[in-house]
């Protein structure tokens, strides 16, 4: 069964290759969706995948890329209707 979540990561997460590292991790786990910077300085991740893959991505998000300093990770479960075919980096909001 596919699980869909929205993850908002705060801290020093912009300008530290967080989005690119998230995309690489998601692709490694077989997770689809997208990642983008928010105007608030946070990073938003919208992810779909198996429950175990999503749990691994959430766990990874607490550390993030090498130079990131994650302070908080908020996860919201979603009821998704349209599946994604890949994981992409979206334009900043």
C-alpha cells in the first residue's frame, strides 16, 4: 500500500544542498513526489512510497544533507489521489 506524507523541515536547510540530497535519498528509497524551498526558510517535501520507505525518508530528514542543521521535522499524513512518477525538485515557493 502506498503512503503519502507532507514533511516540513526547519532549521538551516536552505543553501546547504538539502533539496538535492533529499531527491537523491528519495530516489534511492523508491519514493516519488517533490521537494521545494519555502519563503519561510523551511523545506517542504511531498512524498509517496511504501510505508517503510516513507519512514526511512522521515528518519533521514531529521539529519538531512551534510551541512544542514535540522531543528524540527513536521509530518502530516495525506490521502493522495494522483500518483507521482518520479521525485523532482520544484521551484521555490
